[in-house]
C-alpha cells in the first residue's frame, strides 16, 4: 500500500478537494468521519493527518470535537479553517466569534518563516470561509501569517510538526494553495510521491488474486468505464474464473444492450452472460415514485439476479462491481450525524441478505482516476470517455412513476441529446449530458390545436470527478437544436427546459 494521508472530515463542502489535491501531488489520501477515533487512525498508519474545515463553532453543543489522541500519533498535522480552531481550542489557545462571517478573497501576509511557505510570495491571495477566529495561539505556536482582518491567519508549532491555516488552500481561489499543500506533504511530512495509476493497477491486481484464491467471481458489467475497468483488472488477476453478467433491467438507453455487448465482446476476451430481466425490474418499480425506494428496489433486484447466476457457476463467492469513491462518500455520512445525500444502488441499496462477498477494486478512486487506469490498460476511447450513466438507469431520469410510455419518451429525448452533442463537437467537452422527464404537463400549441403534454429537462455539466460540477454553457444554437428535435420528433413532449444548477447545491442527477 502506498503512503497515506488521512483527512478528517468536519463537514466542509470542499473536504473532497483536499483529498484530490493530495492525490494530484502523487500521494494517496482517504477521507474519514470526524467520529473516527485516534486508535483507528493510528491503525491506518498514516504519514500525515489533515483536519478539514466545517460549518460549526468550536465549543457549541454537538459541535464536532478533536480526539486529542490524534496529536499523539506522531505524524505531521495540518488544520484547515475549523481544523485550525480545533487545534487552538485543544492546545490552549483562545477563540472568539467574528463580528461578521468572512467569506471570499483576502490578502495573506507571511509574518514568519515556515516550510509551508517555500516558494510562496510574501503577499498572496487566499480564500476565507469562517465565522470564528483564533485570538491567541496555543503555547509553542508561532503566528506565521495574517490578513487585514485576522491577526492570526496561520500558525505553526515546528517542534511538534503541527500547522494550521484559517483559509482554504485546497480551493483554486487560493492562488498558492497547491504549493502550500505540496510543501506540507514533501517538506514537512517527507512523503514519497508513490501514488500513480500504474502502481494502483499492479497493487490491486495482486490483492484481488490473493483475495479470490482459486474461487470464482461474478462481475456486474454495465459497459461503462467503471465496470469495464473492474472486469479488465479482475481478468488480469484471475482469468477465466471471472464471469461477467450484463443485466438488461429495462432502464437502459436506446439500443444500449446491443451496443454494450457488441463492443465488450469485440475488445475483451470475457465470459459474458446477458440476462433479460426488464419485466422483473419494471413490475417491481410499478407505482413507485420515491427515488430512494427506486434505488433500493433496483439494488435488491440486481443482487437477486447475481445470486441466481452465481448459483449456476462453480465456487462463486464474490460479486465485483465498479463502485467509486464519490459513491461511497455520498452514500455514507462522513460528518458524524450529517444526512446521507442519496443511497447509491450499489452502496446503500444492497440487501443485508446478500450471499456474495463484495470486490470493489475502484472503491478508492475518483472517476478521472478510473479513466487514467483505462488509458493505462489501453482501452478504446469509446469506453474511456463514455458519459457516465447511473446504475439505476432511467429510473432516476424519469421523475415520478415509471411506465413503458414514460421510458420511451426519455429514451428518445436522450438519444437526440447525445446526437446533437456529437454533431456539435460538445460531447467530448462536457462531463455528462442527458434528458430528464419531469412529472408534469404543460399547455402548448401545435399546428392549430392545443396540446397538454410532457416537459423534458436537459442537463449538461462540466466536472473533473463528479464531486463538484457546473452547468455547461452550451451555445444557444445547440440548445435550440436539441429543443426543436425533441419537440418535433418525440411524441408527447411540448416543452423543453435547461437545468443551470451547479453541484453543490444540486446533484448532477435529478434523483
């Protein structure tokens, strides 16, 4: 296992960015809940610990606290924003509530030497987001930076290798945030840059071969880059003892079952079984409108099918699936008592009675890292840059009740979206583009007659890893062409709207 940085999450919306910046520097990182104990963290054998920001005020009832045992593990610690305030409160500094919450840019002036400042100018722009401030540093700490509104914007105890900053070095608005984090990793913690997709591939293939032994594995294969990379890695590890199952759940895009099975058989020597289970899925989803219930029904039905298929094979003890790190983060609360965003069908939707043990080789990767693994393995561009498609399929793009007619509408509309994106050259510029069928109708006019038909929403986003996203600024003529074709060619639609919501606060999918 490569060297590791443990990020303790205190609820910041940008905690995932900390982990990403560390990985981009070539060091592996993991995010863990602020409820994790020091003994658990020590058992992870981290090379460094980072305490994230968060919305709470230190000392308030139910505010997340700092396990003092973390300070005894003996590795460098960096506190960011709320993490800085926790360190100050725990180690004998003083805190005060700011008169107004500071959110936005500020000019940081370096006031004392620090390894964090190597290559950083004496004055630099940083990004603030806080309501409390440190008014006196703990004993042993030196103030290393200030701003016009903060006398203590950064502090450090070099002897104990504890550092803290009130601003957010992980966001791109902090001009020199990247070198600050790299300085913490390489100048302070002296960590090797040993995290790469080549090293990941070698390690995970070895670990899966050891885990599986001489047994067999079924792999849930959708044809997307995640499940395809999962299958390819397992194929390297165990060869023909891997049995890939593609399930047509009746919730796929237009022509997807034929397309996926065709290119998988063309590009990979896999034992591939196609299971037509559309009737089973659609009958169980009939009348269901709640998105969480949809996901759980789909998750249970998938596992039921995989269990059935496994029963026909020799010594199958494992189910492999392409779960990614964002799926885990969104499905499991990493902030103690915080709310789960949504249960991903392959994480929170799995039944407790499942007979197979899970193998999830991509569970620690972000989507762009998976694509790098795919390129490392020589996969074709059609797989590497395929737009993400949710595991529950069109069930969460048909808002409300799922019927064959409503699925037809969203399938035909989505095909037009894909065609226009490709024709206009935008397919490779956006992270994801798709159509959503809304659970409402509106009045329209076609020819000389009144219509009362469905509304289709278009969604196209730009992103790097799906943890954050912004709506794509598609040219008006591209949107106009999509709208015109959908209204004229998809029977039952008389209105098209475009979603201009970023993530956060919205999610990429509507359900």
